[in-house]
């Protein structure tokens, strides 16, 4: 599954989201939106954002383990 975590340096919420995903053993690729104008425009006020690259669906903060698992399950149902 191709999950990305959009965030940026110095974002304490992004650090919390990354720690939660790590604790749940959910592999994600960390993307710093500061490096890409497209992501800045789309997600700047929403980060951290858990993004599924295949479906282009996402959930943004705040999310917890239940929301993450529901999101992942919804991806497998499509």
C-alpha cells in the first residue's frame, strides 16, 4: 500500500502523526511539503495528512489509530 505522510519540519503535529504511525507499524513515506509547491498549495493548512497515492484519497489531522485503520480498510474496499 502506498501511504504518504505529508508534513514539514518543525511541525509538532506532524511529529505526533509520524510517531503514531510508527507505533502502529504502518509503513509510510514521509514527504516534506516545503519541497514541492503542489503539495504546499493543496495541504499547507491540513498537515499532517495521510495520503494514499493510488486512490488520491487522504485524511488530515486530527486522526487517531481508529481513524487510520478505518481509512486503510476503506482503501481495500474500493
